[in-house]
C-alpha cells in the first residue's frame, strides 16, 4: 500500500434533525484506520436532541468535533456548509451527510485518492427501509458490526445483507481499486454527484466561494459546486470502488425547487 500523504483532513458532516442516524455516522467515524482528521458538524437548524448527542460524544471521541449550528429557516445546507468550510482546519475537505455510515477505511481511501488539482465524487450503498429501522435501534445486534468488528465493519456480513436485499451493492465493498486515469470524468457529467460523499481541497472550495447560497430548497446545489470547481480547472475523479458509504433509508426530500435548481445549473453550464 502506498504511504499515506501527511496533509490534514476535515470531515464536513451535514445533519438535520436525525440524531439516531448521526450517532451511527459518528460511531463509524470513531473506528477509522486513519485517525488523522477532525470533524466539523454542519447543523442546518436541528433541535436540542442533536446538540445533546454531540455534547455526550465529544469528551471521549477519538478525534476533535466542532459543532456549527444556525437557526432552522428552511433548507439552508449550502449556507451552513460554507460556514463549515471557513471553520475547517484541514487542507482537504471530505463532505459527508449525517445519514451515512462509513467503512473503517473511509478516510484512508479518500487520502489515497487525493491529489492536487482534483476533486473526488464518491458513491453510496443504499440500505433498505427495514434494515435502516433495525440499525437505528441501538440495542440491535447489527450495530455491533460498526463498533466491535470495526476491522471489517459491514464487510463482516455484507454477502448476507446483499442476499437478503438489505443493501443495494456488494462488489464495491469487496474490491478496492487504486487511483488510476480511468477514474477521470469529462466536465459537466451529472452521474454520481452525491453531496453525501465527495472531497476537494479547501483552497479550491474557497477559490470558487463555496456553495451557491442562492439555491432555494433541496436539489443540485452539489452538482453546481462540482461543475464550478471543474470550470475553475479542477479535474473530477470517481471514488467508486474505494470510498463507498452506506446510506440510510429515508423519505425523499421535498423537491418543489428541484427542476428550477437543475435549470439554473444547466444555464450556468451553457455560459461556460
């Protein structure tokens, strides 16, 4: 395995009013093979339960946690992420959502893929509705796969989970591929842009002034961020078969502005 690069990493962890999922996410981050990172939680207006959870975990958590919060005034993920970008101490930023569980080598794999002049967009493994409910019950035996079997995490029983339809993919969990030219994307490709799993250099994010806060509601603020990085000369590469996260099931976000936001991104692309 190549030597790990020594640059500093901050995980920007977006959350909103789902403390059970956030605890699963944080506990998975507490068992990383690479512990040279810190966490900034970008809280888009959650109630006191989320703050109480974070405060209870911080004293014994293996890496530093900073909690950023602003008032709940609609979907303002872009704004709180921009605050997190400025607060981050790491040279390299990994964007993660609080409804995702990461594999024990998540940070390590992102570090191996990181390269100057590039950004990474990862992929996800969907968890079924029924399995999500089981995992969110902290007394359930499956939760032990995150903590007690941290060397393998979900890999420990991933074949069983896939056969039962509890997870949507298997091969990317079993095979990890290195950085290679085949990972490069052409500009403005929409496929596999997931704000719940992507990474870039902090200086590059600041150079394009972060996320566009004028986007209203859920939808495509992450694609706009990626495409503006590309227009600034940053090469996008795939994090598939390296950085997969497990995405907990939840109802879809209200998408009243989704088409409007997509058309805004398309219009911006046409101008470049």
